[in-house]
């Protein structure tokens, strides 16, 4: 009998890329960065930071939501980052 729900294997968190989109002087962005740094250090995931003041397309798309967090290029969170939710998204 086939299982009702098939499980797919989780990806390796070390293969994931977390992107923080924010701007200088944003306290929520600083808070998000602290969470991302901690979770990525624990899981081995890579992370990068992008500044919406230096990219017109990012500014147009995200200026009302910063900080925005992407996991492998897909929007994961905005405003606040929940560490456990990010760990789960990374497969940890």
C-alpha cells in the first residue's frame, strides 16, 4: 500500500542561500540580520545582504516590506524573522 503522503528528502541546509533585503539605518533590518547570522551559522547556510537604496528594482518591489528575507530566491519572510521558521525552511 502506498503512503498517503510521500515525504521528500530535505535538502542540505549548507546548499541554501538566504538573502536579506533591507536598507541602512533600519532597526528591523538589523534585528533580522542578527537572526539570519545565527541561524546560518548553526545550519551552515550561506547568506547575503542587499541594499534597496542601491537597486531600483529591489526598491520598487520591496520598499514597503523591508526587511525581506529570501531563501533560495523565494520570499520567505518580511518585517520579522522567526528563527525556527527559517531553520525549517532551510531543512534543519
